[in-house]
C-alpha cells in the first residue's frame, strides 16, 4: 500500500500537493479555538489593526511611496545610481548618501519598502540599499526629536547615535558578506543601463522627486508634543496642497503634460474634498490615481505607471497579510492579541540580557506606525521596563516588522532577509544591554 501511494504521488505530484493543502486547511479550521475569549479577541484585533492600517496608511503612505518607487525605476539615471550607490562606489559616500536620504523621510517600516525596492532595482549596492532601508524609519529627525522630548534627552541621543551607527555598520556587513554577488549584479546592470537613461535635466529630476517626497512627508506629518511640530501639523494639508500644485505645474512645463487633463484631475480632487471634508484620504487618492491614469496614456510615461503597478502588486498583499498576523499575535497598542501583553511586560522588566533580547525580538515583529513607538515605550517604562530593553525596542521596532520582513524576502530572497533581520536584532540587543548596564 505504501509503495502504491508513493507511485501515485510520483505520477501526480500536483494533485498530491493539492490534497495535502486541502487537508491542512481543513485541519486548521477544524481545530481553531473558536469561542475561546483570547482567540476571538485576537481575531477582532487582527481585523481592527488591518482596518486601521488600510484607512491611515495605504492611501497616504503607501500610494505615494509606490508612485515614487515607480518613478525611481524610470526617471533616475541608472548610471548615477551605480556611480554613487553601486557596489563599486566609495563606501563612505554610498553609505552616507543612503543614510542621509533615509533620515529625511519620516516613514514607517512598510512605507520605506517601495523606495528601497526602487533604488535597489535601479542598481544601488546591497550595503547602501540596506542603510537606506534601516535609516528611513529608524533615524528620521522627527522620531529623534520626539523621543528626546518625551523620553528624555539621554534616550533621544542614544537612539540617534545608535541608529546612525546601525545603518552604517549593518550596510557595511551586508556589503562584505555578499560582495562577490553584488559585484556580479553591478556588472550585469552596467552592461544594460545605457538604453534606459532619461533625457531630463538634473535640476528637473531633483525638483520632480523633491516635490513628491515633500508631498509624502507632509501628508503623513504626525502630531507630537512640540509647539513647532504642532504648528507644522496644523498647516500640513495647506503645504501638501501647495506642493501638489507645484508638482502639477512641473508636469505641464517640463513633462509637457496636457493642462486640460490635469485641470480635470484637480477639479475632481476639489469636489471630493468638498464631499468628504473630514477624510483627506479621498482627494489624495483621487489625485494620485488621476496622475497615474494620465501617465498610463502617454507613450513616454507609460513605464512609470507600469512600474508603480508592479511594486503595488508585489508589496501590498504581503503588507496587508503581515499586518493582519501582527495584530493577531500582538494586538494593537493597549489591546490584547494571542500573546498576552503582561508576558512581554514581565519579560522586559530589568536590564538583563534576556530582557533585552526579548525586547529586540518583540520589537522586530511588532508593527509600529511613524512615532507610535515613543508613547508605547513611555508606557512600558512607566510599568517598570528597563532602559536597556527600551532602547533595544526603539532601535529594532521601527526598522522591522512582520509585514516588512515578508516584503524584504521577495526583494532580497530568504538568506539576505534572515541575515539583515538577525543583524538588526543582535545589534539592538548588544546596544541596549550596554546602554542599560554601563551608561
């Protein structure tokens, strides 16, 4: 009988896989602990977190990030990327440029992914791309200032210095580990980039990307306990609107886009803003979709729309699935998932090595939107969390998350993703432990 089953498997492996998959799904559903209070609550939290993520992050964060990433793959000179960020570029220059570029973005670990994919696909070396990937959510100026304001100058300085060092060191280690592979990739890119060069002047390209990044940053400007920050927050949509108008003017005068089509998009944005005055996501989505529809109808800009769609279909499903499972396991801040919050609180109540490791690992898998890690750590410190685990959480949490890991895997592969995540967790643990016991 066993031999016959093996024979049937060899004759129809696809049917065997289908049968095993169906059996696995059935057993999963059959043994679900439905009716258990913790499980039912965790499922609700998973949907609640996914719902919140869709409303607050997909349109305002991910949509512009996808559009910028698509533009990077089309309009940024691959030769320039290879010269300044490629595997053969000067390491201090490449890592410095990547870290500074990431620092200027106040984005979460998910929003930075399309931008990371864009520069990596365009030819950036692994080390520089990783430095950008880490620095975007971890070092941005807003996060450092708010950390210092809420948790004290000492913690703010420790986070800022630690994150900058992390970006450079992790990028350097990844470059050294995969140096030969990256040099081969650079040679292949160098042989084929000439045909894809764009003919737009450098000043035009810089203005083009500066306006889009400005729209991304100000549309997602978060409230914080700072007078200057709140003044900017009060004017965020005015600034976003002004940048959008300047972006439209640039498309008309430098990209030769038809004024009538852009005016129609502008009118639709205005109408949607009137119809939904309390939901800025609506006019924002209308404007972004309108820009992409126009690009898709123009011969010279179709590739921009196609690349944007390519990033969207590759990344968005994994992010949504990752957010759902993160909510299922850990819940939302202040709410319970499958893993009880008191377990985490009890496990990080001192500055021991084990507490710091747990803080790093939990932070690496938990999803934090921009700046939410600060009040979470503030609450944990008030509940007795050691300052070493707190710093480890601040260094690992914003830069990694379960959704983030799933997407990085599709861009870099399993091995590089595991190495990168391990480096972040190990360095966060070591830094937090030293800070908690010797500072």
